[in-house]
C-alpha cells in the first residue's frame, strides 16, 4: 500500500492561477466520479523546492474523456493519442498539461513501445522510470494534496539517489538508461548501487541498438539540451554510452577540449549576435563529432533520425570545421570577401564550433583575430549589391551563368570596400563585361 501523507501546501507553491486550476480540475474529478492526480516531474521538483509547469495529470478512469471535459471547460486546445490513452492540452494562456489514464504497461518486446491497460494509481506509479518520478498528489476536494509515495520516492530524494522500481526496468525501456543520466546530472544525484549495476548490465547488451531512431534522438537531444551538457557528455562517455551513436565515436582529449569550450563560444556568440538563435543541442552534437569524418557524422545523423535541418547543420561539422578554421587563420586570408566566401554557406552552428575549436587551442592572438573576422563577416553578410540581373540585361548581357559571376564579383568588391556606390558597380560591371567579351573573342580566334 502506498505511503501517504497530506501536503496541500506543496501545491500552493505553484503560481496561484495554476494551483487554482488544479483545485478546479480536482472538483471536476469529483463531479465526474474519478480520482485525479498530478504526478511525475512536477511533484518531484516541488518536493525539491523548484517550480516547473510541465503538468502531468493522471486519472483513475477514462483519462481521455476527462481531458476532453477539461479542454471544453477551459477552451484549451487538445491533441489525443488514443494508443497511449493520453491527451495533451494547451490552455489559452499557453500552459501545457498532459492528462492520461492510470495504466499498467506490458512490453511484448524489450525496447519497443508498450501496450497499455487501465489500472490503479499504484500500478501506474510502478510502471514509471525512477522512484523519484513515481510520486503523486491527489487533486480531488477533501483529498487535495494527498501524497502517494508507494516506492520510497521521498526517501530517494532525500538521499539524492536515482533508483529504478524493478530489475527489468532498463530492459523494458532502454530510454531509461539515458533518462537516468539526465536526472543524475541535472539534479547532481547518484545512481543507487543496484540501479547502477543494472544500467551497466543493460548498456553492455544490444538493447539500445534496438531503440528506434526517433526515440534515441529524443533522449540524446534532451541530454544535450540540459543546462550542463559538458558534464552530461563526460558521464555518457564514462558509462560507455557514446558508442551507441557510432561505434567509432570516442571522447578523446581533443574532443573533450572542444566540448568544454562550447559554453564559452556560445556565450560569446549570444552576446554579440543576440538575434541569431543557435540550436544548442546540435552545436554540442557537432562538438562531440568534431574529430569524426563526414561519413561517420552522416551515419550518426541517420541513426538518430535527425530532421533534415539538423542533419544539414551536423554535416557542416566534423573535420570540415578544421579545414575552415585553417583557412580562416591562414595569413593569406586577408580580404573580407575571402572570409565571406569561406563562411557564407555554413550554418551559424558551424561558426560557433569554429570558435569553440579555436578557443580549445588557447592561442590568444589568433582567437582575437578570429573573433574580429566573425564580427566583420556577420556585418558583411547583410551587404547587397545595388545591381541585379535585370540591370545586367539592360547593359546588354544575355541571361546566363555569367550573371552570377559578375554579381558575385560586385558583391566581393562591395564587401572589400573597393567600390561603394551603384555608379561604381556599373563601372566595374562594364569592365568585367568587356574583359569577359575579350576573353570570349580570344577563345574564338
Ligand atoms: P523533465 O523535468 O525533464 O520534464 P519529467 O520527469 O517531467 O522530466 P517527462 O519525460 O515529462 O519527465 O515524463 C513525465 C513522467 O512520466 C516522469 O516523471 C515519469 O514518471 C514518467 N515517464 C516518462 N518517461 C518514462 C519512461 N521512459 N519510463 C517510465 N516512466 C516514464
């Protein structure tokens, strides 16, 4: 039987409107004849003295029907996932809430998604990942704030340990291996001894290989989105989990230095270019694969089923970054247009990585030059030519690939500051046209 206590004041730590809403939803539960609980991360965080607003509710009864009732009452948007008997609500003020039916889960195959059947709250808590995430607070009037902690969640919160609920937990769902690292590193907890053994055991099998791309991606990107991905990566390496991204991926001293320089590079970037948002998890992913070949990066992106956009960014990483950096800091790269041409097709994430790489080398003079180059480049990329294709046409040039060449040269000259006005552009275009014509005539004769 669940250990119970009454903690109504816990819910009052939530913002008033949220606590009020939960109270009303509890009343709705009574009217409807079902028990309603808030459960999981919010309860864990409240007990730790933090407030998070990703609300997970669970209902002893038809959770989806109850979710529809709540959505109707509060004009919330609703998306229903029938297979898992869950619904996601978005309230008009943006508040998000998941509502599910209390259920037991069975795993026909390890690493695959479970089938679910309605069950009691105790069983529902038992199917959860860790004891600290298996605590519920009831919302019904009279029981508002009744805390159910059947598996020692509060004890483990006090002892700062991550503990699975049963020995088969990682086998049922290997994503829990990564979740364990996520909570351990975020909360600065430790894996309880047996849990640690079970995790190592599960990680030594091919269970994680059986996870689908999207499920593995979700876990990895969540880990890389944590506040301190540097610690997270060191831990993944220590637990020998990085090999599930690619068997040849290893956390060498060089990679580690780049990863460790990323926070500084990101901070610099955000200070300089606050409007250019960076996909931080992808930068860390790129840092992690910064010593990998393009082929290895491509295989990793495929394994993780990265979105097309993220895969495109990741592919502009790996050893390509070294080549870009080498050219940038080459003494012969003096003209701003050279820098522009070198960087123009690269995503911002690559630029951050170039910077992180240089930071990891600790060569102050080169780093200052690189920063100046980046600042200048970001300004230069807003420069446009005054002339366009149709202007060249009216100057007598028939449309064709030479348009791109000439306009490119005009842009380079603008960036280098050798021309500054439309008149200059026209003059340069004429010169280039003549030169082009001459070389054409030369070729003909
Ligand atoms: P976060 O603070 O990162 O959002 P959370 O604890 O809220 O963490 P969610 O992924 O939002 O985590 O899941 C909500 C709850 O659902 C968890 O607290 C846990 O009880 C349960 N849960 C989520 N994923 C799993 C899983 N793979 N196995 C078992 N239980 C899970």
